[in-house]
């Protein structure tokens, strides 16, 4: 995840900047990727459409040219988060084992010692709730570090109880790809900075992708943390050779369901019953359930959403999840608040967009103070709801007739049109200015230690 002023996503094609098309400074032009994909797809579609009637051909060409099959991408910023307690503070307060401060640092292969990590507020809140033994659910968006909100408490418990004494936590993912990704992330924390083959806490993936030899190794020497999927967890409970991974007298402490919102309908009922069977298998009565999700409830204020999430999570996890244990993200602005009712701000914006090829500030502090940065964050990143900052709804830079048709003629115009009407600069110039600012923002990194 890049650490620039913002990261952002082209939702309809699931492209995230940076990507693989480079522009100035060696960074990626995600817009170029999208345009190239659309051109290739358009050529492919046209290659098997043959219309003999000239009038019909003209109609089909017009529909395709209007973008019916490839509407404009929707853009949303990944916003900044309110900082929480530091790992050092949590260790000093006794909320975390002292070794956690060494484990959870920003590390690389070249710098295995790493630098201290600043937690987000929702992460430190989750760690505090985990320490109380209550079930909890984290409902935060993409790029918010949800996994650390359960991995840190799990590692803390393993260190306190002593590693190498059987599985202490099972993390269930809806897809193997997510488990694979988490294995790599855990490696950065639990392997870098420690002797090879001797991590302070052991972990392993146990899915259908693993070889028979690897499964036998895990059965013979269970890790402290097991990463799997719900189908494999079902097999662990039923297959004779796997049953010993979860024995009645085991001290399994955590059961985590990642991406709770994927478990709906029949599948949701199956997973809910699976969680209850895991709980029934244990005799210690100490199992703590954790869930994560980008979204579980829509509509209403924050407290109403927490109530709804608590009801759904309680039903899925088979144990009470209190509304106060539903943790949402706490956002903050990276740029100053500027109002379009302020004529001086509008004048500054006009000066920015009237020169689409202007030199953009490379310094982080200068970048966030740029008038266009403030406008972009307000438009694509942050909105206010009942006095609380929330993520803005995804929006396109430009809009086409296809977007209006798909929305029944009520599609919101592209953001570039709003900027053009505000500043009096033509829409094409505004589009270019917005795209350049988005690309530059993903590459403009804050000073080390900045939140």
C-alpha cells in the first residue's frame, strides 16, 4: 500500500494507483491502463459483430462509441485515519506483551529491525477490546489495516500463554487468495528480524492448495496460528486425521472470520453452524470470536449501523457481540477544509486548473496545501454525516451518456463538470488537472513518522 497523500481506486475495473503503466517519476498512470483495456476490449467486441443493415450498423456503432459496455470508472480515495495509541504506549500500559513492540514494526529485507509503527485509532481500540476478552467486529474500508486489529491481539496472547503449545488462533478467509496474502504479511512481522526458522510465533496456511507433505508437517507440529478457509475448517472438524488439530482440551483462544459480509444466505447459515460446532468442540469456554468487514449495514447513523452490525454478527458468530464492540473507522482530512462559497478559494482553484500542465508541488506539505488537493479530497474522499467524517461515494471524473442511461437518466455528472462550472475553465482542462493531481498525490509521500 503506497504511503502518499492518498491512494485511490478505479472501481469499475478494480485498478488501484499505482499500478503498471508508468508516467513521470516512474509511477503508474492508472487512467492509461484503463483506457488501454477499454480499447482492447472494444476491438474484441467489434471483431465479432457484423451487421448488414447500414442503419442498424450506425446505431450499434453509436451505442458502442457512447460507452454502453464500458462506462466511465468511479474513483474513491482511501482517506487518512485518526492516529491511535502507539505500540510503545500499549506495551508500557501492559495492554501488550513487550515483544510485540519488536515484532510489529515496518520492516524490509534490507532493514529487518524496522521502524516503529503508528497504529490507527480503530486498531488500538480493537486491541483494547480484545484484551477484555469480548467478541468484536471491525467494519472499516479498504487500506485500513483490518488484519492488524486481530493479528496483534492474537500474537500477544500466544506470547503470554507461551508459543508451541498447539493452535491458539484460527483465521478463516472466504478465499485462498486472502489467506495466501496474509501468509506473506505475517512473514514480514514474524520472520524478518528473527533467526531463520525460529519466529517468536509460528503460523501456517492449511488449505486445499497445500501439498500432502506440508499437511502432514502441520498435523505433526501444529502452528500457533492457522490460516484456512471455511471448507477446510469443516474438514478439520470431520476428517479423522485432522480432528486432532482442534481437540476438546485445546486452549484455542481466537476464531476470526475475515470478510463477514461475504457470508450470506445458505452459505451464511453454513458458516454460522460451523462456528457453533467449533465452540461445541472446545471445553475451555474461552473462545473469543472476531469478525472483519468493509460493509455490513447501510443507511442510518453510525450508532444505528453499529446496532445492525451487532445483530448480524451475533447471529453469525453464535455469541453476543455488543454494539459497543463494533469498531468503525475514524477518518481525518489530509488537506485543509476549503469552501466553494469562498470566492478567494474559487479564484485559487481557477488558477490551478487553467494551467493543466503546471508544475505540481512535490513536497508533501506543499501538496496538501494546494487548493486543488482540498477540492479533490472533498469530492472523492471525505464527506460528513451526522458530524462524523465518512468516505465519500465513488464518483467518475467525467460522465458519458451510458452512465446516465444505466442510472435511468439520473446519473450524477462527472466531477470535472462541477469543477468547470465552478471555475469557468473548460471541462477537458479540468479533467486533465484532476487526473494529474490524483496521480501525483499517490506518489507524494509524507515525511517519516508523519501520521
